[in-house]
C-alpha cells in the first residue's frame, strides 16, 4: 500500500496548487491513500467549507487539522458530520474527532491526528503520547491493517520522540505545522515510516505562506498588521510512504516537493 501525505495547505494559492497537481501525483506514485493537512487552507485562517470541499475535490481521502482548525465556526458542523475531516484528537473540545477508519477494500487504514504541547497551546490539549496509546488500541480493535499519525507540533524533538515511542506500533508518523519540509524521511528501526515535517503547500516567496513584508515588519518594527496570504508561484510538499501489505509496517519513505 502506498500513501501520499501532503503538508499544510496554505490559503487559496495552496488549494489551487493542490487542485492542479494532486491528481497527477496520485497517478504517478500509484497512491492508495491520500492524507492532506488543511488546517490553514482558508484565506482568513483555519479551514472553511470552500477550502474543505476543494481539498476533497483535489483527491484527498482524509483531511487532518491542527491548532487553527477551530478558527472558523462555519466548519464546526462538518467536523461533527464528515467522517474523514479530522482535528487533533487531544484538543480539549467536543467538536469533531481526531480518528477515523478508512475502508480500502482488502484492508483498512486508521488515521490519527494529534497536536504537540511544546511551544504550542499545551493547556488546550491532552498528553499526545497517552492519547496515541488509546487510539492505537482502538485502531487495533477496529482491525486496521495500517495506522498513520499526523502529529501537528512545533518542536522537532517532540515529533522525533513520538515517532520513536510509536516505532513498530504504527505504519507512519509524519509531522506538520512548521511549514518547512525536513529532509529526514526514513524508516525507523522497528519499521515505522517517519518524517519530522511534511512542509507546506503554498507560495514559495513568502514567510510560511504569509506575505513576507508583513512578517518582516512585525518582527522588525512590531507592526501587528493582519496576516495576508502571499501571491505567486506555489509548491506542494509531502511524503510518499510504501507499506508492507502483510505486516502494515513501512518499506520506504520519500520526501517530495513539486514546484
């Protein structure tokens, strides 16, 4: 089984890039399962109905989230009703969920969405390690052949620690949130696929998808102007994982960047 995991889609330019490139990528890599992080896909931050619809239309099977998922109240109903639209399961909220079981015919894949606590809103989410234990138990009880974890976290150390903690227990752990792709896709010792961060799907000439002038002025002059999505040439970043159909563990992990 092959899974394509796509890094944080940022605003309309990221959504457009996904619409234009994802169908071809899925065909090129013979993808069976596509997971896309969409927590920043709306132009006004978070995810909204339009960006959600477009990400699914592009070919995503499952949309994962992060610390911005709940920014737009209009998405709350969909988080409660759409089976394959997730938010971090360890967020302290009753809206939505961070676990789903995706039926792939001969086998099923469980997808788990968690959020880190280092340098993030640690008081707003439960311990991701303990939450992972509980959800992996659920996935095994549900008969999932594959288990993939989107860990939306700031600190590479926390991501690496969770990857090693879950090594051999899940098919893959991939980091999101920083919008900067890490060149460390690998298969861990006990055969779990891992990458610290998938990167971003959005405008290249930007600061994490935002107009660079806004961020520079904020850091230099404390100008607190509203964030605006950058415009221009975009990229798509992610990782392709290949798994053994018998064990459910990882055979290979490869970073991808499409410009």
